[in-house]
C-alpha cells in the first residue's frame, strides 16, 4: 500500500481552513490539523473576531469530524516579534502595514513550515482563495477563479515557500465552500467570517500601537500641502494616506491625508487631486518569476492594496529595489503596504515588494 503524503493543515477555526483540510482528506492525503495560538486573548470574543478560545474549539470539532489529529501550537513569540511588533513600528513610522501578509510570510510559511518539516510533511495547507501550479520551471501563483481572490496576500511568499503550499480552495467560491462544510458535517458551515485584525480583538488598533510605541500618540501639527498649519492631530498612528475623516474642517471642499511625516510628527493634507502619485519605490522585494525581469522596464499590472484595482505600470528592478511608474496617476498609495505585480493577463502573480515611498 502506497504511503500517503503528509500535510499540515493550518486550521483557524473558520470554515475556509476547515474545508481545505476536509478536501485534502478526501483527496487521500495524511492530514494533521494545527491551530496556531498567536496571542493571549484579553477581551471577550465577538462575532467577527478570530483566533480566540472558541475558534480553537471549532477547529478541534472540525478535525474530529474529519477523523484527523489536531494540535494547538504556541506561536506567540514568533507572532509578537514578526507581526505585532512590526505592525506597531510601521504605524509609528507613519506607514500603513499589512499584518496578514507578515503572518503568511513569517508564521504560516515560516514557523509552521519548520514544524511541518519536523513531522516529515512536505506540504502546509491553508484556506486561501488562490491557486498554485507546480510546473517544470517552478511554482506559479495564480489568482483564485472567483470573486474572493486572495493571491495578493500570498504575493511575498518565495518560490520555495510556494512549492510547499497547498491551496485546495483556489477553484471554488465561498458558497461552495460552505456547501462542502455542510456536506462534511462541520459545525462551522454557517460561521460568520472574521473581518478584524486578529490581535486587535475588536478594539482600536491605535491603542495597541500607542502601548508598544508611545511616540506614535504624540500630538502634532496638521498642515496643508503648501505648509499652512490648519490644526492638530493626536498621533501619526491614527492616520493613513487617503484618509478623509478626522481632519480639520474646511469650508472649501474635502481634504485628505496626502503624506505622513513621522520625523517631524506632521500630517499633511490636500485636495483629492493632490493624492495622486506618478509612481513608487519599494523594497523587501520578492520575485516569484524572476526571469520576467531583465533590468529594463517591464509592463505589469499593479495592485497597491488588498482588493484594489489592477493598474498598468512599468516596473524596473535594481538589485533588491523596485521602481514603478504608473501609466496614469494613482491615489492613496501608502508606504508600508504591499504592491503585488501581476502579468498583463491579470492572472499570475510575478512578485511583490513593500512600498517605501511615492513620487
């Protein structure tokens, strides 16, 4: 009898990860369910939270329905260092981080990957709605085939990480996922989808940033693009590029945050047309398909934040730095966010980088 291929299935307690594990069991894999304890809960859970005690119980019950072993592993230290501390540091620096991308890079395909190796499991599986095709020239990361596409969140995974990742939900939609859960007898088939950043626990993220980075809560000036002081702010961590609410009142039209200068503790605001930028520079570069870039500008489609429209741009790689010029000016491009590069068919992710600055 042929030995089954072992897979470590990351089970958060939600329906997506539970069904991903279930489909792998039905496909004949030797599946071990793992729930990662990311942080110590301090508040009562609410409907759209995740990663709490109730979620651990839901993951355990789903694993029991599938007849697979289930373990809860303590990843708090890794998560604090790689996700929470980075989250706070980025906001304190006037940037807008993406903690889910950090979690995928450093926790799910970092620490969990090491755990999988220790058990002789060549694969880790998650419930992301994206696809991976392993071809002769390596892994290809493709968008999910339905509206809930999450390829952007995986765009900074390296080819080696992608080669050891299984994504069973890439070809189905959320409704089909729930139908599978109901068919499999899983109690989470109608569970509300979590929306919040897990460690924020339904509170204000600024509280966490202020606790870890007190300097981010210092009051400072709000100035116009022309340099006129028009008000005060309560801390740079409370603002993101493109924000409209919480700014000084203006009698001559809406104003938006156009720049956050943490060095001078200043928020710069301007009109909507002053939000537009011609391009960006980015670091922490990850190329999934490096052969597509040869030093000359390459025409790509760029996604500068989760679920943003794909915009045509020219991408130039210089060592570990990306320079990108948009074909038409783009608004609300935020340093700290991930920019994902797609091919012109809007199908395949070619790579990604963290936005450093705009111009």
